[in-house]
C-alpha cells in the first residue's frame, strides 16, 4: 500500500492497531504514523512476533481498510 494512502487512512489504521495490539501505547503507535516499517518493528518488539508475522499482521490490517 502506498505511503500516501497509509497516511491518509491513519486514523482508521491506528484504531485497528489498538484493537489488535493493546500492549502498544498511543505514543508508540503515533510515532509510527504512516511508516509501515516502523509499525512492523513495533509489533515485532512489543508483541513478540517474528518479522514475517508482523508483516502479515500489518498486511491484514491494511486489507481491511
């Protein structure tokens, strides 16, 4: 998904991230604003996911937006 699209739909994406990964703080989520790699890294670190699992999680969220 194009970075412009991610940034444009950030509010909706942010809500989905909060639902799926409650262990992430609002500040952490906001820090990743529109940056897919940063978001994947946060999910990987805080949720204990592998790189592939984090990528799949982000793909899944973006498919629903």
